[in-house]
């Protein structure tokens, strides 16, 4: 169920963006013990004219500031409730490291936001996850 939307300014090499998807997916699968077929990870590239940095369009800021010092990649995730604090902290640290390396940006500029979805408020094929995946969720809770 984990989903992650990776937001970044346009202009990064396509291969880096594809690696970002792959490495993020593998990290989430490993840290959260989530099957790969349940993960969705996508990149949203933002036009630098439409992303504000310190009150100015990024396109203007980047004219005088190196990208790695100005850009602020933003990772927004939704996870089903029940993950441990340790798992959440590991996800934040690992996705920050992956992003810093592949996007060549200062790790201090990277933001990660994790939202929790209650199984009654997450639908899969028109059915709440609490119903559709009741047995699977119970097994995950038992295995910690």
C-alpha cells in the first residue's frame, strides 16, 4: 500500500529519476516489509518558473545559486497505520540519503512527509482496506 510522490524541479537526468524510483521502492520494501507489488512510487517534476524558493521563482534563484544549494526535493508518502516509529525514522533517513545522492542536492534541503491512512479510509478497488485486506493486516500486526 505504501505510496510515495517524489517532487523535484525539472532538469535532472532521466536515468537519475528512474534510479530514484527504483532505489526508493527497494528501500520502502525492505524497511517496511512491504511487497514490491503493493508499492507505488512516482516522480513529479515541477517547472522552475512555478516553484518558489525564498519568495522568488526557482528559475530566477537558480540563475545565481547552485541547484544543489537551492532546490528542496519534497517526498510525500502515505502509509497504512501501524508502522513503528523506528521504521518511519529509517524511511526518512534512507530516502533522504538516496535523494541527496541521486539528485545531487544538500541533504539539509530535503523534506520528507509521511501521512498515515486508516484502513477504513483507504480504498482498494472501491472497498475499504479494512475489509479487503483484513486478514493480511492482522498477520502484519502479529508479526510486528
